[in-house]
């Protein structure tokens, strides 16, 4: 039976979904994590560092959720503060300096909206990521592995290609938020999910995302190892393709990708 958009919202938020660190461990080798934004502190909702993909150095950055309550508290439920986005940008600019491709993994309901985050410049941090990523001189691939919520997700998704796993979502806000704004009734979130065009298949059809990585084959859920291998192979092929472009063409194609919206 075909899944509804609300079914996919539930699957995208599932506690047992692979996290960024698990994907890094499964897809890459020799990962060395870096910490801190060199301004305020180290946001554990964002992880990143240098790894190798088939013996070639890459920079990997992602939003990390926990698998249980203590982990989620430590990771702020995957909602980054401004220092998390500044850490991500620091690593991406470092990648540009050393000519390493950038791969991002995204799973967040959105940036943290606390008073402290606003005081430390949450909006400016996200906006600066959008500006700087649009002009990065190295290949960038973004992969949505759970929720892709609002500017908190977009701050890591200004990429040459954006991919989604089959049971993930990418939206300007949550279905609950959409329903609350449109109908003043958050309980109509299921109805909102069907209207919002937030699933991977819908966004692929609209050319918002470039690739959907399957999680089901012939009606059966794929083993996680199979999904990991597909991501690994797809990254190999796409990075090889993007590396053949000269820098000017790479940046222009990225610019045109987002201008067409």
C-alpha cells in the first residue's frame, strides 16, 4: 500500500533512523571530528570533520540527533544553535582551502529558537551559511536523512546536488506549524502534510531534489547496509563527475540550480 505524506513524516521522525555519525562510520573511513566555532563554543547538535572516501579526503558535516532521551538532550534534539552553523561553515571553508569536497547530512526539525540562540545571532549565522555555500569553490552534496526543517536544514543544503532518502521530508516548516498558521489548528497536521509537497518523491518530481535513495525494494524494507552501500556508490560517482568541472562552471551550475526556483 502506498504511504501517505503523514506516514512518511512519522518515518522521517522515527527514533531508530540512522544518525549522521552512524552514516559517517558506515560510508567513510578515518573520520577525525573537529570541534568548536572559534567564537563561542562547541554545539553538539552539529558534527563534522575530515574523512576519506575511497582514500580521497573529504569534509563531512551533519546534524546529529540522539537515539534516546539522554542523547537527545546532549544533542539538543538535533536543533543547532548559531555556533553549530558557524562550526559547519568553518569546516566548509577549511575544505575549500584544501580543495576537499563537502558532504552534509541533514536531520533537524529546525534551528533552535531559544532566546540565547537569537542573542548570539541565529539568523545571521544561517544567512551567512547560505551566502558562503553558494560560492564554495569545491563540490558540495547534501543528503537529507530524516527531517529537513526550514532554514535550519537549508543552512547545510546549498549544494550542487541535494539527495533525500525515500522516507524523509524537506519543508519550510513542520506540518503542525503549517496547520497552526493556515487554519489556527495544529491538530490538522495530517491534512497539512498532504498539501505541503514535502516527501522525497514529490520534491524529486518538482526538481527541488536531484536524487531519491530508496529504502524499500519490491515492497520490502532494505537492510541498512544496502542503503549505506548505495550512498557510498552514489557519492563516488557524483564526486568524480563534479571534480571534472572547473571551479567557475561548478559555482555557476550551483547558482543556476537555485535560481530556477
